């Protein structure tokens, strides 16, 4: 399991969103995710072709 990227989350909240530390720590993870998406823009889902390509290049089993 990958650890939560606290450094990036805090940096984005304080540096990009200009939240105070109190505002940042009062946010829910969902609120932070929505704020990040609003700034960065939503990403289109992968097409079936792109997903199949990724699955071939990076299989779950070796």
C-alpha cells in the first residue's frame, strides 16, 4: 500500500490554494480532492484501448 502523499497535499493546500493551516486541517479528504480537481481540471477516463495497453505493459502478475 502506498502511503498518503502528505508533503504534496500540504504543499498544494498551503502553497497553491493559499489555505491557512487551520483551514487545511479542517478540510475532509473529499473536499481537498475536489479543490485539487477544480484547479487542475478533471481528467477524462481512459479509453478501453489505452487501458488494455497499460495492462499489457504493466501486468499484475509476473
